[in-house]
């Protein structure tokens, strides 16, 4: 009987470690480093990018923000800043900064 209980206790510990690892990974994926902000880009499938705050001063990025305002206004159901353009165009624009 003691052998069975020991296995259950060890299994519970392993499960707790696994769940805490998953929780930590989820928290890391939702946090944005200081000096950056998250944007979602894409037409059908939105992909998350973390871009430096300094990009807000770039005229090309300000144009993208203007498009986002026209498309979604200031209240978007996704909750994040979503830029309505193709992912390859977005990457091309930010690679110039």
C-alpha cells in the first residue's frame, strides 16, 4: 500500500511542476519587454510582433496606425493594436527603420 501512495505523491509533484511550467510559459508569452509594445498583423491569421516604442516616431509606422484607426477605430474586440496589412508588407516596412 505504501508503494502505491508514494507513486501517487510523486505523480502529483510531477504534475505540479508541469503545470507551473505551462503557467510560466503563458505568462512570458503575454508580457511585453519594457520599451516595446505588441501589435497584431495579418489579414486572416493575425501574428503577434513586439516592436520598439521608438517606431511610433517613424512616419511609415504612423501611416500604419492611421490605417488601423480607419479600419477598427479605437475599440477593437481583439484588445490589442491590430494593423490591417499583410505580414510581409509589415516586415518590409519595419526592416527599414
